[in-house]
C-alpha cells in the first residue's frame, strides 16, 4: 500500500463580482501530491494546474496565499481531466494523507459537481497529518499551520510554500517524523459519503479504541433511539458490556456512557452527533477502556449536569 499525500489550492467567488455557486463554494485550481511507499520513501510526484470553469476571477485571498495568476491557470486542463489523471497516478491501493481534514472533502465536492463517480460508497479512512502532528508533539487538540510545524521540526525549507505540490511535500516530511504507533493508529474518516444502510456502517477496532460510524438519520431523537447506535459491546470479546453509567450529554452533541465487561474492565463510550452535508445527522461512536478513577470523574460530571438542569428548572418555575 502507498501513501498519497496531497494538497489542493482552490479559488472562490470574488465578492460582488461573481455569484457563489452553492454546491461548489471552492473551485480547485491546483492538485499537488507525493507518493510514499510503505517505508515512507518518496516514489512519485504529481503537480497539475486546473483551468477554472466556474470562478474566473481570482479571489484576493487565493491570489495572496497561493501565488497563482488566472492566466497561468487558463493553460491547465479542466478538473475532470486532471482528476482522472490524478486517480490513475494514485493507483488502487493507497491511503490518502492531508494537512487538515478539508482537502479530501473539497476534492469530493468538486468531483460531485462534475458528476464524477464517487471516490467511495462510504466513509474514507485517511490520515490527517495536522492532527497526528498535534497528537505526537503537542496537546492533541491544537492545530498548527504547516509552516509553523516545519519550523518546529527544523525541517529544511528547500522549496517555497503555498503551492499545492510544496505543501504536500512538506506534509510528507512531517509525516516521515511520526513514529509513535499509538499516534499512527489515530486514523480519520471522511464522511462525505455516509454508509447507505446498516450493513455498510463502519466498525473498526484499533489497539487502544474502536470506532463506529452510523448511517444517516433524520434527527437526533431517531438516532439516539437506535439500538445499533447506543448499544455498548466490548470490542475485545464482542460480548455485550453491562451498563454502569447510562447515556448522558452535557451539550446535546456529545453523549457518554460507561459499561463493564467481565473480562476486560470498564469501557467508556462516546457518541458525537454530527450534521450531514445534505441534512440529517449521523453518529461517530468511539469506545475505550478507562480506570475506576476516570469513571468516577465521568459520574461527577453527569451529576453536575443533573444538578444544573434541576436548578434551572426550579429557577424557571419560581
Ligand atoms: Zn470484553
């Protein structure tokens, strides 16, 4: 399997001059990528400009950041031609890697705009190198700009930044430095294409956690009433784990529960309710093992939420 580290540059409607097209807010104008083999050696390069079909004026942000001129782009091929070439270059067995999670989403939005065959019929597993960098070298939550990460890692800046190819190249340089297996198992999943049915839902078990991505539901209530969403099964032995702390939510977006497996101990489950692009909601659930102390903290959190709700209720009835 090869790694495809890619970066896109895109343009958008210039304010007032051109109308923004709703299903193509960002028009891709350049694709740059490097291909790494399993040992993360660079074995290929891709760099193509794309002739715009929708936005023919360069938005000031794009021209400032990307250093591209419209007359250069006009020499490129159209998106469907370049995209086809790109996919052929990628090959069948590859894992996409990007700096941040936006590029894979915009790539698919542009493909959908041109009615191209979808990249996948369900969620796509990929590496968000920006996230991996944060997990490996920072707090796991912050997100650094690529150039700042390059500075921090003392990587030599041998080509200029802010073109698709160079940003892919530097992203690959960062990726090459991440060795920690606990970090490398933190895959991301792009959900532009959600599972169409229950059979297609995603269940993946990693060393220290597991992940489930549900199909689409009309609303949060239907989602949280679905057993396949809320069930808690030990992912090590596949047996139902006994509920110790029932599902509760601090904010209506995240839900938590703790259950106990006779053999494997306490398992914390977290559901994130996410809005889908075209309406409706879906769930991303993760399970991981926790200590008694961690369960205690979660119980305290739940009790505090209960108390707050009660106080609010009493306050409003007085
Ligand atoms: Zn178990």
